[in-house]
C-alpha cells in the first residue's frame, strides 16, 4: 500500500472493534424478514449467539435478555450487495490502490480476489454504514474474458471479511467479452468453449499436456466422451491455450462445483449462454447484467438460471442494450426468474448504499401505467434473501429466520424510502461501529467550532 500510516490506523480501528456477539431483542418494531413477505408491525426480533432465534409478532423474549425498544423503527436483515468491488480499491483513479482488474496478467480464470481484499477500505465502511452487511466481490475481466474467482464477504469491522473464497468464476461475453477476445462474439465463444473443454480434460487427466500411453477416451460422468490421447507433437502442444493454473481453476466450473457468472446483456447473447449446457450440462450458470433479459425471460426461467440484474437500467448505452427497460426486473420475476439486484461496483459513482433506492424505484414502478415493478416484499428480497440464495448462502443470510446469521439493521423508517437511514447495524450479532470517513467529516463540520479543525489548519 502507498501510505503505511493509513494502513496502521485502519488496523488499529479494526482491532478496536467489538468481536463478541451480543444477545438482544428488538421489540415493537416494523419487521421485514427479507423472505418476500410484507412487513409486520409491532413485531420482535431475537438474536442469541450471533444467530437469529425468532422474528415476528408474539415472539417470547428470554428472561434477562437485553431489550431494545424499536418503537417507530424498522428492523430488517442486512442488505446483500451482489457483484461489487468493495475491498479491492481505495481510490478508483489511483492505479496502485486499485486491484479490481489485472490488465497485464498472464492469468485469467486463476485470479483470486481474496489476497487483495482490504477490510479497512473506506468503501467497505461507507457501505456498512448504509446497511450493507454481506456482498459478493468480483474481479473485472481484463487480460482475458475470464475475470477470475470471486468471494463472498461480510462487512464486519474485523480483520477477516472472507466468508467463502473462490465462490464463483466470472466470464464476460457480449460486446465487452468480444473486445477482450479479439473483436468479435464469435471469438469470445470459441475462447470460452475451448477453455471449458481444456478444463474438462485437465480434470480428467490431471494434466493439460499428458505424456505416455493412455486410453483414448474416458468419461467425466456427463456421458460425454473426452479425448485424452497423448500430446505427442509440438503442434498439439501449441493447441493448448490455457495455462495449467487457469485450467485447474476452471475444473470446478465444468464439474458443476463452482457457479459460472456470465456477464451478458443482449437477448441473443443470453440465449447463446443458455445453450452452453447442451455441451456442458453440469454448468451452474448465473446471468449478470441481462438488460434485455425480459425478452428471454421464459427461456431463462425454464433453464432455472438466476439473474443478477443492473437495477432500473433503461438507457441503451450500447447496441446490446437497445431493449433495456425499467420493467426488465419486474417482467423477469413475473416469468418466474429468480432476480437479485446488483452491479453497484463500489466506486464513488456507483454508491452501493443506493441499492435500497433502486429497490424502492421498482416498488414505485408498480404505480406507473404499463410498467411492471415489484411488490415491497419482492423488491426487498431482491437485495437481501435472493442474492444470498444465488450466492449459495441460502437461508443463512439475507433473512430474519431461525438459524440465520444475526445480520440486523435498525432503520429510522421504511428502508426503501430515501429519507430513511440505518441507526444501528449488527453483523453476526455484533454491533458495528459507525466510523466511516463520511460520517466523521459530517460530525466534524456539523458546527463552526474551529477546535474541530484538523491540525493542518493550526497555522
């Protein structure tokens, strides 16, 4: 890092954070559980040992437990930010502090965000102050169509934010993938299919370039014979495009052990992605972006492929988004597609804490003639339980249900209203400090008392 002093200060702040889960109950609040149901007034949430014990009306509070009066407040699970760069950058325009993309790397699929994650990043703190408690962090494809392996994280004020490393693999298709692959979608698909075939063979052979005498074919369990004949000539060696590191990273993808997140926007591109399963039936696909998803919604639903959609994306900034509409998410949900909101990368312009505002916009869309939006419960689930489910955390996050993580946010009002803000944030039952840089600046300049000015102003 550039500034050792700043790192030291960040580590001190982390070490000073509380680490012991609190047992508490919040009573008399309006509670939204995040499971798609509508909020319940006068309800109670009980957390013990870092887990949700009960949530709803009439929950019995254990004797001696700390009670927080939630009168006039809303209580919800923490927001889940899908597809973000939180923890991978400090200043977006300063290359040395930006680990979101490895433009000159010899690797693609093998890249792993975990070693670069910085829990002390101000972006993490600002997002946490906005009620976001968990996220999926992705590496941006840059040196190839493969971005690498993303991670699931929590935003707790401690030194370990990784919940699940190597949680998914990201590949870019569409216009962006075409540019990375040589200038055409035809090349991007050829690169992808070749990579998956090489990974499948690597998984079967345990070697990208085998040697010695072996049977000509074996089976991977997909009832698809794999050619494992030996590479005996230099020409055959030259046909292997992946490094061993990248091939090994893609083995869990072709085996169905690791989801493949595919960044794609256009209707025809979406259908081409769905068709990949005819050759690679074990692929666990997740569509990312999908601005024209509504036009292929029936096919997406039939394939049981979830979507992480850019919220309220209605401006065609490229030819692959000509059919973008604010009704995209609502129409996909109506067709039976599992849709989460995401794509707010974490930089100044994207502002992850605006996630709740976009969800609120989808609720407001239900009042626009001819438009298709979401109910309040559906919209809130799209930023809590649905992204958690897509990520593989299932009922362990994004929901107030017995056994789920004690990620609880107390709001001043309806969280989907812009005027509402988090007042208390708990992650795994631990109350989090409200110490983001923006809050500290606000506190400093709340009045004109010059004693609050930093030392640099003394002279």
